[in-house]
């Protein structure tokens, strides 16, 4: 059930009317939890039962993680909790990947291969597992106390605005809002709806049209693809993945705001970054901070010398690549980012700073774009030919039809992506504070975007969110 489908609009309208009538915290929490579970049950009727059992196990284990419990028992409880969650993720997401590689190793010993499981990947499983691990680790560290009730913790896990694709939340950041759901103000509804409208426009009016053309380019034979088509397809994908995922984050943050909740931001104009280090501070912020807090720092961070720091960076971004999917291209993409983050620490970031903002941004964007080529090339045999096509090393005989909407959509997408970098942005920000009419113009534009996005949703076949598969 997607956020812009008629079934979700009906579901949310009915739930919202009941939620507005609720006054007591316990009633609000009950309504939210039931609605969230129904929302997930709609698409994942089997996995929701396993998730319930896992949530109950986390909640039970969290009482064995405080400093009043003997250290050995605390460590055991944490290990069991993390292993259980990672085990669930491995079975659903990586079982066939591991079996396939094992079959490749065993193929020389005979034709008998291990059968693949072909288990359907539950939507949002990676995001949910990371949040549940966060709860356990933070409780172990003393950053957070165990949830006041299983009801509270289950609401944190199943909270439907962020359930399918994040942002990745921390329980202690949400604890007070969950314990006593905030009262809804009219400004919450208005600002939340406008944020939702912006996200819907990003997804349906920018990401989807560009994604359709990017699919054509990446499905074509790269050996016959000209440089102009290869670059156009890659740029379309770069804008698509940003607007697709940032659009979902906008919708999640907007829905939560309509309910009175505040969620953390997940993107901050990543394509204006002047180094790869800065890019990863702006892109998918909740994931990069998770990797920093729960993997990089436990590995030693930068406290054990330069060589160990570089190794830790590589480990973290290899893990980030694997988190995105059980495929060689994601591992390569993680290693690629780990390489440039290492080069950043060694010399590249300082060199780019001396080049000036425009040059530094252009070089960083080029590095990111090549990384997106690795990310998008799902078949290893097509990767090198596609990279060759980018640099004019292919025959260039393939002719693709560029839809009429692509140039304008790409221009708007690129402009919005780089808009905070222009001198016009602070001027508009100050005008917004001083001129009341500017807010009404903004409201009118976002409402128009919402209407146009819904019209496209009914007219054009559905394209799933990219990050649903992660």
C-alpha cells in the first residue's frame, strides 16, 4: 500500500479522523499501533508475525542489558539480540546470494547444487533490523532505558510513516513522543501535508520519468551505446535515485508531522558537496550516522592510527554496499566509496578545498556519478563496457528515443538539486520571512504539484520506490 494509492488515501483519512478524536495518550498509541500493523499487514501478512516475535524478544532482552545485570549476562543478551536480528536479515536478504556463491565453489566437485530458497524480501526489512539493533545497543550502552512497555516499543518498530524505507530512527530520540503522542496543531497538518506534497512531486514528477529513460539506457547493449546516451542515462539515474529516496523521506516526515511527530532529516542537498566525505554527511544521513555510531566507532574509528582508520572506512562502506543488496555491484560500489573516503583523509579533501567551490563540487559530483554507474550496473559483464561507453570507447551505433518530458524534467531536477548552492536561495529565504504572500505562493505551488503528481499516478504505470528493495 503506497502513500499515493487510493487505498492508502482512504486508509489514512479514516485513521486520521479517528486519531483526531482521541485525547488520551493510551488511546492515541493504541490507534497508531493498530493502524501501523494493519498498514504493514496489507503488504507483508507473513513477515509481520515474525517481526512481532522478534520485537517481543528485543523488548525482553533489553531488561538484561542494564548495568545492574552481571557483565557476562549483559554481553550474552546483546549478542543474542543482535544475532537474532542479523539472522533474520541474512535469511531473507542474503540466503540465495550465499548459496549461489557456495554452489560456485562446489561446482568443481560435481553437478549436485544446493537449491536456492527464493524467499521474497519483505519491504523495509533492512531499515527495521537496523532500528531494532540500535535499540539493543543503546540500551546496553546506557544511552537509553528499556521501553516503558512492549506497546511503546512495538509502536517504535511498526510506526507506519517510516516503516517501509526509513529514515532510520533511534528509540531514545523517539521515546518521549511515543510515550505521550504530541497534540496535533493546525500547523502540523498544514506543514506536514505540504512536506508530503513535495515528496510526492519529487517521486512522481521527477524521479519516475527520468527513471523510465534510465532503464532504457542501462538495458541497452553498452558496447553499442554512444557517450551522449550513456551520460544522459547516468545523469537521469543520479537525479532519479536522489528524488526517489528523498521524496519518500519527505512523505514519511510529512505524514509523521501531520500526526504531531517530528522525524529526523535524511537528506541535505548532497549534490552540492565539495568532497566525498561531505557527500556522505548529506546523503541518507540516518544510514551514514548509523554506520558511524554502530560500526565505525566500535571498530576503533580513527583512534588507532591511520592504517586502522583506512581499514575501518573500507569495512564500513563494504558493509554499506552489502546492506543495499546481495550483489557484486553493491560490494564494488561500497569498495569504491571506501577508496575515495580514504583518499579524502589522505589528501583529496584538502586538495579540493584549494581548488575553489565550483571545481571541488564538479569533481565530487563526477566521482559520485561514476559510483552510481557501479551501483546501477546489476550485471558485472555490462559494467566495464558501460564505463567504456561513458568515455567514448564504444561503437555508438544504438539510437534511443528520448521522451519529450525528459529534458525539461532533468533540467528542473538538476536545478532543484543544486538550488541551495545559488546566491538566490538566501535571498528567497529572507523574503519568505518578510513577505507573507510568498508563503501563500509556496502553498499554491505545492498544492498544484500534489494534484499533478496524483494525476500522473493514475495515468502512468506504477514504478516502485528504489529503496523498497533494500
